[in-house]
């Protein structure tokens, strides 16, 4: 008789343990499935008002402001945004107080020329840039600097339509249009 009670107790305890493990597993699955995902952020070394690194052969004083496009020919987001970059360049071409637009690339001169010719982009470029030295964490990154090289604004990643319009407005107003 004692043996039957022990056997029954062990069966109940085992069933309860299996049920608890199943509930913990199911709860964990539901929690991870429905909990908001953490957004991975890009840490940038850029800040408004800070001085941006000087670029080889570039004098920021040559224009009221300069928009630096940090791009890579291997960046899918850069390629997806080519129509927007063309629009930016075209918007400044016929303005007397234009915003100078310069592309900086980690790529070689040949890679850049192939890339911008493919997209029919009329863009002044600087090849072989080390983005780490420029505190750039990702491509595309757009940096707007004034004549002294002070960062007026910057945008990291693929800009939404709304942000694209903000960038166009910002460079147009700043250029005295």
C-alpha cells in the first residue's frame, strides 16, 4: 500500500514538473515573439556644431556650405538612393549661391568612376577615404558643413521620403535660395 502512494506521488510530481517546464517554455516563446524588438542603433561620432575632418583637396570656404555624401559603391542603400542624390545635385546646379555637393568613398578612383557613370551622376568625388578616420559609422551618411567645416546637420542611413524633402529644403535655405 505504501508503495502505491509513493508511485502515485511520483507520477503527480513528474506531471506537474513537465507541465511547469512546458509553461515556462511557452511563456518564453510568447514573450520573445510579442515583445518589441530592440532597435539596433548606429553609433556616430558626428555631432552638430562640431568640426568635421578636413578632406583632401577640399576647401570648405569655396562655398557657403558643403554637403558631403559618404557613399560606397558596394552599399545597397546608397544605390537605392541614387535618384535622390541626382535630385540633390540637380537642385544646386543652377543656383548662384549653391551648396557644394561632394561624394566621399572608401572605393578606388576606378570603382567610383564606374559607379557614378553607371548612374550618370555629375559629382565631385574623393576616393580611398577611411571612414573610421572621419567618424562615419555607416553608409550612406550625409553631412552638411558650413564654410569653416562646422557640422550644421547630418543624416545617417537611408532617408525616408519625408527626410529627403527636409534635406532638400535645408540645403536650399542654407544656400540662400
